[in-house]
C-alpha cells in the first residue's frame, strides 16, 4: 500500500520496511596449540578472549571436531596471555580466526599420527597414504576401508611417545581476498507502529534472514544475530553520541543520557539462517555473525517509518521531532 494507508485496531499507523545487509568477514592472525594425551583425550590452547558471545563454546567445538573427538574428550584453555596468540576478538572475525588456528593445530596432530602409523609395519594403517586417513571417536581410520583403523593412544604407545603436540595458524592469504568478494549477507524486514498525533515509534516485529557461511552453533548464532538486530533498533531510534564542541568530551557518557533499547522496546524478533557453503572464505567456511544483524535492521526500520508516515528521514536516530516537522 501507499504510505500512511495502514492502521491497526488502535488507530496506530502501521508500516513495513525491508533493508539489505552486507558485512565483511575478515580474518586476523592467530596461533593455537593442540596436545594429544596418552589416554586419547586432547588439550587445545589459544589466548582467544570470550566477550560473552559464547566464543569459547564454539572454539571448543571446532577444536574437538578437528580431531574427531567429542567435547567431553577435549580440554580447552583460553584467555591467558601466556598461551598462543588468539588474535583479535572482534570485527566479525574471531571465530574464523581463532577457530582456523585450532583447526590447523588439530590437523597438525593428525598429520603426525598418520606419518607414524603408515610407516609402522605393526599398524593396520601401514602403507596407507596420509591423505586417505580420517579421524573419528579417537580412532584413525582408512576412509575407503574403515576396518583398517587404530586408536590414537595405541599409535602413541607403540611409538614410545607419551603425548603429541601440533601447532596451527589462523589467517587468510592476501591474494585470496583479492580474488573473491568475501561478505556475509542478509535481509531484514521490520514492522513499526507510529502514533499519528504524538509520532512515537514502536518496532513491533523484526524478521532477519542471513547467509553467514558455516554455522557452528545454531543457538549461539541466533543469539548473536538477535543481539545485532536489537542493536540495529537502537541505532535507528535511540543512540546518539553528543560531544561538547569546546572540549570534545562525550556529554551523554552514561546510560541515563545515552539511550539504548530496553525490553519494552523489543517485541517480535525472529532469526532465519540460510545455509551457505563458501569454499573460498577459509578452510572451515566460517563467516562472522556479530555485526551483520545490525546493518540491515537500521534501513528496514527507516523504510518502515516512511511507509507508516510518508516521512522520509535520512539520518539516525529518527526522533519524534523529525516526524513532527512539516
């Protein structure tokens, strides 16, 4: 419908809007260490920081998967500067960066195990090529003949080793980024209600659909994207940093003066993840989800306000005064 043509049962102007979302998926430099223990369990270490988004859970999943182990067979240590450099925790690149290093460290252990087993006449894997081996549940096995298999622990014991350590690096070669565009993508749909007299705006529904590479943990991903959409709501309607022109100091430097959404500002919120296999972005196909939820939400709300009121506001945040202006 044309703008200002839809009202709900309470007489509030209703508008629908959509915004496209695009955000880069960078990778930074990182390092990790994996140690396979004689009982078949493993220790993974990196100094990666968890800011509360669940990074350590996801990184532990990646670490376990790299050796074909379950989570309860892996000890994950992180967050200490004495550990290998985990790279930047931010920029929508943390999981890909630290996760890539952990994945490579696990792969380095498997490479060493494979070299021991395939060169040992006593091993069921003797003579097999290293590239044809896969790891599963603490076993190294031949992909085309899974009856030829051997436990990690048995390979170590026969080689006279008490443990095996591998190292890995995360990062993207500069030439790889130059050949392909690397971004997460999405679309956000918003419904707003606007009081026709007071011009108060409420976002009553947000639906976002995102293609962000390989999803390691769906629940944490949904939480991250929801948080981004709430942040986008804040960007569109609430947030504005005010500076003193004389000193440059921020005037609204606390939550009394700097407004962000509360529970009453967030109602219907739905996240849809779209399956995507990206063979170019990195070895794991991981892209970031920290910020892709923000960018499309802002435009969707702006377009929905235009649809509800007929007023096109081209700056943020959109205030009551902007909608009252002739």
